[in-house]
C-alpha cells in the first residue's frame, strides 16, 4: 500500500519528485495583472525613452509604442492560452517540453531563469545608478540643496551601486521566502504608492512649460559641465543625427519596449480560476503597461519635447565618452529638473524608487518557479522543489537564485556584462514559444489538449493560437535581427554572444547528463513529459 503523504517526496520510481506541488492557489485576476505590469517594471519605460530614440532616431515614441502594442496583443494572448491549457508552474518550460522534445523546453527555461537571476542581481544596482543618482543630483543642483546634491554624488559612485545591488538581493530573497501571499501584500502596498506617484508625476509634467524646462536644464548644464538646451539640439544636428521617418526605425521599438506580460504564467499552479485569470492577466497586464508608457511619454513631450529627448539620448549613445554630453537614462534627470518643492520631490522620488525595485521580486518568482519545475520533473535534485511547510514557497530555489544573482552582480560590476545581455536569450525563448503556438493545435501529442481546452477558438477554421504564434514569430524574428545587426543595442558583441550561447549549451549538457543519471537510478524522466505535472 502507498503510504506517501501528498505533496512529499516518494520513492525513486515515481515519475515526479512529489505527488503534488505543495503550492496554494491565491492569485486573483487583478493581482495577476498587477504582477505582470510590475515584472516589466517602470525601469523599462526609462530605458525605452532613452534607448529607442538613441538607436532608432528616425522614429517617434508616440507612434512606435501603439504599433508595438497592436502586435504584442497576439503574443501575450498566446501565453494566456498556453496557461489556460496547461495551468501548471513553470510557464514555457511546461509548454515547450510537452510540445517539442523535452530538451528544447529545458534549454529555453534555463536561459530564461538565468536571465531573470541576472536581473535580480543588478536590479538594486540600477536603482542607485539610474534613479537615485540622476534625481538627487539634478534636483540638488536646481534647488541649491547641498545635502541632496551630496547624496546624489554618493549615489553616483559604482561602489554605492554594488552595495545597493547586494542589499536588494538579500531583501528580495527574504520577501520570496515568505511566500506568494507576502509578495502580493507587498505588491498591493507598492501599487497604491505607485498610483499616487504616477498622478503626481503626470501633474508635474502636464503643468510644466518648455520655457521652465529649458531654464532649469541650462542651470543644471552649467553646473554639470554639459551642453545647454540649445547646444544639445545644435550638437546633435551637427553630429549627423538622422532625421525623418523610417519604418525600419519604427519597428526598432520591438526589441526595446518590453511588452511581455507573462510573469503570472510561471505561477500557473498558484492562481485561482486559471483560464480566466491568465487570459486577463497576460492581455490586460500588457495593455495597462503600454498605456502607462504612452501617457507618460505624452506628458513628457510637453515640457521636454520629443525633439530634445531624441537629441539628448542620441548624443548620450553616440558621444557618451564626451564630457560635454549628458549620459544615462535621462527620464529621471528630467523629472528632477521639473520638481519645484521638497515635499513633491520626496513624494515623486520615493515613489519612483519603489517602482524601480518593484520588478525585482517578481523576477525572482520567475526564476524560482522555473527551477522548481525542473526539479518536479526530476531533471534537478528534489531539494529544489521543496516547499516551505509554513509559507508555501520554494525556499531552496529562492536561496539558489539569490546566490546566482549575487554572482551575476559581481560580474556586472566588473563589466563582464552589459545591461541588456540577457535580452537576446529571451528573444530566442519567445521565438520558440511562438513556434510552439503555431503547431500546438496540430501536433498529435498536443492536439487533444488544445481541442479539450477552453481556448479552442478558431477564425475561418484557423486556430487563434496559430495566428498568435505567427505574429509572435514576426515580433521575435525582427527583434533577433536587430539584436544581431545593431551595435548600439550591445547584444552582438563577442562576450554577449558567447554568454547567450552558454545559456542554451549548458542546459543541453545538463539535460542528457541528468537523464543518464536518472536512468541509472531506475527513473525514466521522459515519462514525465508525456503528461502534465500534478497540481
């Protein structure tokens, strides 16, 4: 007689490491929408405003963001459909291992998990470098507040960035060990603060004039030793910044604006009413994020202007080594120049700092759930799928990701990586998931799952899932093309390409080694991939 307790490890002959996941379903539709927006993060809004006009100047963010949003609806719907069909922990790991050969799914999931661990590691680093430093420095100079200016100088030191990064790795690990319920409470509080910050920021931007911004920029420029407002525009023109409109430049938004609302699919076994929740979360989350990105840019265009932002960012990328040019994601610098009181500065500054680290714990959720799913299928030691008896969290996986994140932070601090390095690996992961969406309704091993699912939708006899997959292939093929051909995205350097290669090559070796080891233990790991994991 089997006397195993549900949710615990059993004998070596069992297909999965546990009889049940040990997770509890606590995720509601609204909270999963917010999780997905939080995971993309306001930091990517800043990078979008900085990188897109710098790398693709013959475009316009107010046009490019809606174009990206129209295309992204299909890809986000695809993830929602997969999560509705296979409501389990692990996201694309589950989808790809059950659609293609399991090694394909493991390679993609490993690359994704390592990318998220990287972002966990450098999240706090970015907060000091791109949020605290620029805001404190610019406001301190304009207001004449020496204390705030000195804090800005301190926050602009690489050593400060590193210790911020380390502190946030520790804090986010602690939060994740306390489980999904603790994270969702944290999320609720941050969303309230974020909403207040957003309203205050929009009010500042919509009520500020270009004359005020020019005056404040010129005062800041004189103190910082960089080009004035008119000199910035003149220097960009004289340096040969491309002008006009180009469809190729417009599509350059695709590898930069991170309209992928899919974090909730990694906790597919922890959400209530999976089909309804995931479809709303993946589509609703990206729409909310795209709306925030567009409205904020519309507000920014009033005092700063599209033309000045384009000139400043283009110069920062192409002449970043020139001391006369401001370098960095200028959105926070602009904000610091337009705030006109200490109370408002504290409200906006605190809110932007909170929103800047909002995505770090969700990145840890993604990487830990991926590791849990590998262990659940017995590709990794059973310990990685151990769930804390009180907090229902994969606590061993959390500690593992924390160590990996700190290693990535050290490597990043020593210039081994650049900030977008993991993005290329994710482009390939998303391309593979899109391909899986194209063929899922037709493959013998998956056709029955699709037809029995609540998302067995067709248009003109063609599965909607297939249409979504085709659009996804377009998005990520374009993204991969730009990543490999556009030097200013910093994704096609030798070290970046080798890093991306390693993210797929290492798990390829691990898979076949793990399979051989399990076979020697009398376990057929392939059997796990013929069915969905238990809940």
